[in-house]
C-alpha cells in the first residue's frame, strides 16, 4: 500500500490518499475499483471471434484457389487435346488447302476458348474480391 500526502488548492488543507492494487481511496473510504472498458472475458471473446473469422476466410480463399486450379488444369487438358487434334488433321492433309482449313478450325476454337478463359478469369477474380470484401467488412453489405 502506498500513502500519498496531497495538497489541494488550499495549501493549508492536506489529505491522505491510499493507493493499493489500482484502487485509490481516502482513509475513510471503502476501496473502489476503477471501471475497465474491457473485461478479460470480452477480450477473450473478441480474440476468438477474430480467430474464427480468419480461419473462415482462409478456408473460403483456399476453396476458391482450389476451384480455380482445377479449372485451369482442365483448360490445359483441353489445350493438349486441341493440339493433338490439329496434329492429326495436319498429318491427314492431302494439300495446302486441307492444312489451311485445319489451322483455321484450330484458331477459331482457340479464340473461342480464350474468350471463355477471359470471362472465367474475371468471374474468379470477382469471387475472390467479393470474399475478401465480405471478410474485411465483417459481413456487412454496402449495396444500395
């Protein structure tokens, strides 16, 4: 226990204040604890909520990454199949016109696939941004 002599505005008036374990009191006063804005329980609850949110966010982003990876692996298989098909058509071409037709068909399919790839990429990006926004805003929606 610490005892402090304190002078008020009147230099003749002196009082004693006792401070013990975060409690301040006068000699005639019962100890009063200073109010705390956070209790240990509130702090633990907040920490658990934050940890749960982080784990949920990691799980969602991992799921999105796995789906995107599976889609791109599928896309690579399609590219392999297209190249194989082109090779087969070129080996069967009897004249330059047949070879040109095989290339034209192949290029047409590639352009179509690249267009779909672009749409898929932007859709995946939108899913990622939406998930991040949802987690960073605590699930609040700002749509009007």
